[in-house]
């Protein structure tokens, strides 16, 4: 290993150590949350064996259930139909005329189809990663999803969840996470599968000796490449560095790079000056801990009621004289001769007081925990109170407004950059087609082969460094965040309905084509519900032509009727001895 490589490894390991020290104060909080909320993640300050159920201190699972409900409900609002919850549409910078052309609409429809297929591929692991991500958001306040490119043509991308246990992070000057170190454990077999002969000599020897299940730690450092050369050759010069190190052996397993950050870390909430996030579970920790204690007390009280401690009369004292009040306990009482006949031989010891106040406190704490995980706003299925449709809509508006900032953060920090990453990977692999004027496209056309092509208008955007697409979310969360826009259009159309009959010129101010497109967007309907302007013009021209033909036919029929009537009148005039020409002139 060269001196440069040694220094590079040492710099990364030193930085990782410092970032771990900054993370250290959070580990006790994570451990407590693991014990009371996410019971399958408890190895922050203690080691827990895989498959071990560490629930001896858990008497109430309400917090864990509330977190699961919050995670599933939020995913239902943000990502209700898998990757079909998004549409890739033309960006605002694209000329409106070009954006409405049929070839551009067909291109973006194909792009949407391919992005959806890549994300929803069962082997890509996005559904599993997203589920883990959202559960950790509610519990630990920090989690992320990594998007890595594969060499598989059928599965171009794969997704991997990263959590508070695996990662250490750093922010740039804007407070955005731009450095992620992922520390993971791999078996020797997995290590060889991933890195082949690049693993250390020690691990390679272990593999050849059949020690396949031995474990090693791998550190994956992803950070801005300080010595990045703009336009440099090879992915080692990309702006985001990616270096994977076999820890313990200080061996670089792989050094590559990315055009953009491949790991998207979201903080549910974040206090100023802090790097790691805060969560609903952290805010609720006093109530969660008390609920656990109060539930334990009720359980112990019920045990004593079913199996109460006993007081046994005997002439001698057995034991050290300590009164045992646990369930099923037996205590020996010394009996004097005078009291012996008046006392029972065996009787229970009453050690339980009034329990109703404890039950009420448990109910109160349960509601606090549920509301702290937003169940009152995410679900809100309150059927106890009757209300009008208007009152229900007002209530839904208020709920949506209180959740808008939470949904917005998830979309901005996870979903939008993740889709951008997938789009760029597929674009780089020509999965959306090739430029229409490229040599490949021209040659294919000459051979009579039809291949997907990228419209010239889109190519021009890319050449000028502009976004070539826009992501539209088709989800309840997106509709909630844009509810006011929809309400404004609805009220405007209501005004047109009221004022239009009184002042027809009022409707001249309305652009109905744009209103139709905005309604499709705000309602979250698929883009193919709206025809292109080319198709709309074609339909309108055909309608106008048909109307013109109908008018011509009607006019011809009217003229024929007039001619027939005139002819009949002329015949009657001739019979009556009148001049027919004078009659025709009068009819004209």
C-alpha cells in the first residue's frame, strides 16, 4: 500500500472517530428509545444478540404501536401507490408549445413508466427500505435511504436503508447533510461476493479456509471530493467521493465516485446547532416512561388480587420477620395464647388500594402518546360527533395545515432527491432513449428500426444545464399541501357560474385550457387524462369543420326549400294568369 493510500485511509478513519465522538451523547437516548419504542433496535450502548427478545422491562407497547401506525399512515399519505405515486412531467423551463407537443408528452410518459419500474422492482428493495426509514423517523428522528447503481440491466438501481446505528454524518455550511459514513458488518462470504480479490490478505485467507461466517466491519465513506477536478476522467474524479475500507486491516476495497450524493438522510425535526435529528418519541419520552411504570403497577396489582399474599398463624416465627407482600407470599405470625382462638389460621393481607385513578392516568397517557405520534391528525376517524359537510371540510383543512410542514420535509429531503438520483442513473444508461439527431438514432431509422428518442427540446435544456423534468406527486399529502390552490380555482369557477349568465363577457377572462390542466395537477390525476394541445386543436378543428358542414347542409336545405316554395308559387301564379317573374322578384 502506497504512502498516499495510507494517508487517505488514516484521514478517513480519524474523521470517522471524531464524528463518532460527536454522536456519542445521542447513544443513551437511542438506547432508551430502543428499549421502550423500537424494541428490535437496542444495541446502541449494549450488545443484543440477533433474534433475542429484550422485553423484560416493557409493560406497555402503546408507544411502539403508535409509531407503527404513524409510519404506515404517513407512507400511505406520501407514497400510497408505490412509485405510481409520482409522474415525471416537462419542467417549467420548457417552451409551453413544445411541452404540449405529442412527442414530448409521449417521452415523459415513457420516462415515468421506466422510473416507476426501476423503483418498484421487487428485487430493488425500496419498499423494505422505506418502511425501515419511516419507523426510524418516528423513533430516532434520523434515517435515510441510499440509492446505488447496479450492473444488472433488469434492476438498474438498488435501495438500502441506513439508520442511526449505522451512520455518522456531517453538514455543509448550509446545514445540509453532505457527508455520510456508513459502518456495517459483513461476513467473509458477503465480503468476497462484493469485493472479490480486493479484500485484505487476512480475509482472503479466511475465505479460502472456509471461515465464511466470520464477520468484519466495512466503513463506507461518502463525502465531497475536495480535490475534485471539473471534467476529470473517470468516476474517481466525480464531485462526490466514495471510499470503502475494510476496518482492522485498513484496506481500501473500492474507490469510486458519484455525480450527486447517493444517500439521502432526513431529520424528522432538528434543533438549531445540532446535527442529529429529534423525533416524536424523544418529545414523548416522559409520558412513555410513566405509561410503562403505571402499566407495570396495574399488572402487579392484578397479580396480587388474583394471588394475594397470605398471613398464616403459627406458634413460632419462621423467617427473619420481614413482611412479604408479593403475589402468593406466605407470612408467618406469632400467636399468643389469648389471641389464638380469636384469629383465623390463614387470611389474606390487603395491600392494594384504589385503582381507578391509575386506570384514568393510563388512559390519559395513552391518548397523549397517540396524539404525540399524530394519530389525531393522520387518522382522525372520530365518529362520536355529528357534523355537517362544511364542518368536516374545515376540520380536514386544519388537519392538513398542521401536517403540511412534516410532509414537505419528507418530500424535499428524501423523495425528490431520491427520484432525481434514479432519473440520472437511467438517463446515463440510455434507458430513456438517445438524442433524436444522434448517429445511433439516424442509423436505426435508416435500418427501419424504431428506438426511443429524446426530443430536441429536452436535449436543449440538458445542454444548457437546466432541469429536464419535474416531479409531480400523486398522493393525499401532495393534495393537502396544495389544497388552497384547488380551493381558489373552485371558488373562481363558482363565481363564473354565478356571474356568467348576467355578464357573458365576464367569462372571456377565463383560460379554460389552463384551468383544466391545473385541476388535473391539483387533483393528482394521471397526466394522460389531459390531451396534448395538438390533440385538442385537432379535435376542435374537426368539430369546427363538422359544424361548418352542418351549417352548409342546413343552408342548402333552406335554399332548396325556398326554391321549391317559389316554384310552386310560380305554378299557381301561371294558372291564375299572373306573371311568374313578378312573383319571384317579390319573393326575393
